[in-house]
């Protein structure tokens, strides 16, 4: 590309001396200025080429740096991208307008049942929700392409399809009040071309052994949304059903719960969240990706789609309540709500590999803060073991916190008790700093290094070693009523 752009200038440069020999003798100053002009033109051309090369090598903010997104498209790819974009735009417009017929018209004759059902449900549900953004579009990245599975390709060929593509489709959406930055989800889609345009065939993920797309509120029956002021922030309670009694309880508890989290953590969080009440286990699993056992055991879970480092801002944060949460009394429900809102508040400073006894222990402490007077009330299983002389020998193991684990209740209560002990002896501010010290950076996996990193954090924040922390916590347990 560079040589093609520069070759005309070289030809002009070579011809100039012969053509202008006589004029140079007559006007040597004019010849000098001509060479200066040519030099300026060359500098400009080189600058333009360099700018194009630098721009082409830059990474797209929506795509991983390792993907070959900078590769320029050829005319075939440009035509294919334009055709698919037109179909996705028509599909988006139809769904936002609640026009199921027009949305279904964008689907292929061989479209999967799952895609057809989701399309019809989305067209019915989307108009009921306060969406600030909603759009299906092609990703700017271009990963190495995958071939459509042979059996599906045969069906498309038999239908007269002239081309097919596993297209890098994205869904970009956001809710008013809670999503300052729209959520972007990768939803690769099999597309097929016909004389009248491109059609949507299937979600590509399941065809290649990957999970189906996560569920969304607008895909389920009777979606609705209620805005709740959690001053100075805003929250949104979303439901997929008609159980208005449970959602009304959540709406009533939200302002005080957000305030309690702010009182402990401070104001550096949105001070609000998206709250989803899932009335069935299937919907809870679809929204959260939880296993069946976890869905039946958990009252709620907080989820997010990623972290924007510019803020930093957690994207797509939601607290999803399971059907079992509707059976909780108001006090227990308030504890769970505060617990999950703490996860929302601390998300941007919580590393993925942070120790669970820290992340869940402090969240449980914030959830129960001010609601207990005795160990037996806040942690009955742990209190029973302590009374029987079975005091925990060490901090809880991460593996025991799974909702389906038989030791989950004891692990959560033990983690809470560690946080409660630190707050009781050193104060809430030290507990918060201890959380940041241990949860705010990825922890090593080697057992000896894990102990060392925890020992360092304890010494720096609390002024005692990890061993002393464990000993004093065990003594606190035995002395608690």
C-alpha cells in the first residue's frame, strides 16, 4: 500500500530535472522553491501513511487486543457486514416497537425454537421496561471465523442460501437510572444469506458446546420495573412475574439497606442497584447461570458483566433473588439485601481470586450489622459447635462456601464471626481496610504464599500476625454468649 501511494511522486521527481533544465537556468530561485515544495509534499504523504498505519493497528475498546480486528475488510466482507447489520437493525427496531411479526420475519426458516421463543417473548416484554439503550449489532472485532456445523449448513443449502456466517453479534443494552454505561454482551449468531437479504438462524454458542445466552428480564412473562430512590442514587426493581407482594417488600427495604451499606463502606459506589425478583428456579438459573442445587439453596446472588477500568465502574450489576427469598421474614430479607448490596458497593475493589472468607464474611457482617446481640442468634450452628468444645482451628476454606455444600452454613457463620471479631476489637474502619488489603488484589494459589499474604495484610492493617488473628478470634468465640 505504501509503495503504491508513493510511486507517482517518485516518477514526478525523476522527470522534473530534465523538464525544467531551461527554466532553472533562467530562474534558479524558482527551481529551489520547487524542490522545497516537493519535499513538503513527500513529508505530508509519509505522515498520512504513518497515520493510517497507526490507526489501523490500534485496538478497539469493545474487543480483545489479541484479536485481528485491525484487518481491513475486502469488498465481500464489507457487503456481508452491511447486509447483516441491516437485518440486525430491523430486528432491533421491531423488538423495541413490540412488533413480534416483523421481528420474526428476520428469522430464517430453519431458525431454532429457542431463538423463535426468545424473539416472541422479547417483543412482548421490551416495551414494558425503561431501557435507555437496546441494540443488536456487529462487533468491531473480527476473530478467526468458525464454519457453520455441517448438518445445519446442509439445511441452509437446501433452502437456497448463498452464504452463511457465524457473525460476531453483540447485544448492547442499559436500564435507565442504573446503567451509566450500557452493558455489552457477545452473542455470536449464525446468519444465512438469500436473494432478499440475510436471516438469523441460531445462537452460535450452543452449536459449539458453549452455554446458551443468559436470560434477560424482558424474555420472561409479565416483566415490570419500579424505580426506587436510594438517595443520592437510584435503584430499579425488576420482576418476571406477578408476585407484586414480594417486590413491594424489596422496594420498601431498599432505601434503608443502601443507606446501611453506605454507612459502612462510604459513598464511593452508585448507592443503588438493579434488583431482580425471579419467581421460578428456571428463571433464576437462566439469569445467574447457577446450578440447580445452588438455585434451590441460595436466597440471592449478585452478578455483573465486567469492569470498566476508566471509572472504575462495574457493568451490568444486578442482585437476583430466587423464589425461596419470598419466604423470608422481613428481618431476614433485609439482611440478605444488605449483604448483596455490599457486594455491589465493593465490586470494583474486589479481585476475582479474593479469599471467600473475607468477601463473604464482611458482606455478612454488613448484612447483620446491628441486628444481633449474641453469637447464638447470629451464628447458631457455629455457636453450637463452640459450646461443644469444637472451636474452628483455622479460617474457613473457600471450597465450603458453595450453597449446595453441607458445610456452607457453618462456613458463612464462621466468616461472619471473623469480620465481627475484627470490627469489635479494631473498629469498622480497620475491617474495611482489612477487606481492601486482602480482597483488593489477586491472591496466590500456593498454600504457603496464601498464608504469607494474609499474614502481611494482618500485620499492616491490624498490627498482629495471621496466627495471632486466628488465636484471638478463637478466644473471642469461646467468650461470646
